[in-house]
C-alpha cells in the first residue's frame, strides 16, 4: 500500500470516529485512535 492510500484510510477513520463521538468527547476519540494505531 502506498503512503497516500494509508493517509486516505486514516482520514476516513478519523472522520468516522469523530462523527461517532462528537467534538465534546475528544479524549475518547484520541483514546480510540491510539488503540487503533497500537493494534496495527
């Protein structure tokens, strides 16, 4: 996979998580993203 492809996936993931948690739950969002990165 190219770096651009990974960037697109991450961007889509961030947007999806952001939509689920809403801006007020930023700490949860960061935790979720951190867990995703660690799992990968």
